[in-house]
């Protein structure tokens, strides 16, 4: 088990390495500390993270009679913290604090005493409260993963979460969809606004919020005419987490720069350079494409709030920012692109995800096929058509 400090984009990162079975694993942790004047603070954080990792790896979680809730809390802090993204961990902990821990039947139950009926009771309660099936399934993911870990440690013989009945999956529904004409009006309305670049990029490429706000200039290749989606900016309780990773492996993708977008982004870069020269030391050379006038990256929550306010003033139908992504998918389908092309453009990991969200695409395609068959059969049956 080793740890070191690494410098990336003038900031300190803690890098931890350890053996897990026959594999060597590594984790990068952003300290958020600029290099200048912060070496001692960064070294302290390094030592803290090393101690946390040592504690996690030396922690012996044994005994089926130990309470379930403390075990799950310990699992989140000492196991999941080193295997999933920090934003995902934050979501898991929020589910634990707000849903799992307050559930009365869990308060005194041990791992040995945790039956499928206890877990099923939580799911049923949440459904009766109006929680969506998709959200209840997320609760199940937390509980199941924790108990699976208990099985790996030979604390329990079976995972009681395996024998629960989950609510039926519901097809995701798109919100309001903008037509190509409405997208053009939207981009025109945002001309000169702080979110102009955000809106133009999203209305062209259907990016997620985290992807467009995490886009860096080093991911834009004007010579090759490409734009790489490989960085993200995610809002968390502690602030914005900037990462060199995307939601899934397939989310990391390279798309062609349209001629219009290429010229537009060149003008954006030139304007940022002018702002830098004008503001001098007050300018933050962040390296991000979507910034405020002083060079700072646009924050996710602030962006969503401002977008909502602007939409209310635009006279266009009210939409969520994420609905721009759906609008691009609809535009591509209308242009004759099939579901697999759209999957690659949007960066979905599974074509089933694309098909689930855009099931109306598949139905319209089936309707076209039905009309084709009907016309063909009618033509054969109609002597006048021969």
C-alpha cells in the first residue's frame, strides 16, 4: 500500500495504490489545493487518506450478530469509498441517511436476523409513499451490494435482498421536446448570455450537464475537427467535482466538430483571450470552454437555475435543461438516424437505455413498417395496381 502526491493542472492530487488479490489498484483523489504554498497541507491530506485506506483494509467485519445499520455505514466509509466515484458515494450515503437508517424495523436487526421480509417492507413502504419504482430500485442496489459484501466476508450465507420482489420497471418519459426551429430560436435568445456557449453545445451535441460544463479546451481539436467528451463537472454537497472521467466508459466519446461549431468555438476562445488580457491577474485561466467572463468554470447548479429563469422569459415552451438532450435525439431520428446511431452520439452504455428512453422512436418506426407492409399487400391484391 503506497501513496504519493501528483500535480495535475497546477493542483495537488493524492494517488493511492494497493494490492487487491492479484490486481494492483489505484485511486486519484483531488485535494482542490493549488500547488503554490500548499505542499504541507497536501502532505497532511495524503497521510489522512493513507490512514483511511489502511483502516479500511485492516478493518475486520465479522460476526453475523452485529447490527445491520452500523455494518452498512462502515461498508460505505471503508469499502465503497475506494471503489466508486465520489459523487456516486455521496448519493449512496444520502440514501442511507434519509431512507435506510430511519426505517424503524432496521434499527435493532442484526445481519443474521435481516430477512427478505424486513427489506421488502421498506420497498413496499416507499412505493405506498409515492416513490417511483426506479428510485426504489436504487435503494435496493445499495442494500444488495452491502449484503453481497457481507457474503464475501463469510458473515452471512445468503443475500436476503435476492429474495425480494422489486417494483416493475417503468419506461422513462421524455419531457418537452423542442423542434429544430425552436432550438434555433433558443440559441438566438441566449445570444450574448453567459450560457450562450453551454446552450449552443448542448443543442448541437445533446450533452449531459456534467459533460458540457466539464468540457476543456484540450478536448477540442480544431486541426482534426473533433470534440472529445472525456471530462465532467458534477455538483456535490462540498462543491463542484471536476473529473477526467465520464459517467460510463461509453460516455467517453469523440464527435466531429460541425463547421458552424468550429468557427463559433474559435470565436469563444478569442473572446476568452481578450477577457484575460483585459482583466489581467483577476482572470482565472481555468482551461474550460464554458466559463463566466472572469474565466471561472460555470457551476452546475447556478447554470440550471439561470437556464430556468431564462426559459421563463423566452416565450418558448418550458423545458428542463436535460430536455435539450432529448431534443437532439429526436432531431437525429427525424433525420433518419437509427437507434444505434443515436446511442453512440449520446454516449449510452447500453442500447436498451436508448430504446427505453426513446421508445416512441421505435413505435414510429414500427408504424412505418406496418404502412409499408399494408401498401405492398394492397398493391398485390389490387389488380388495378398491376
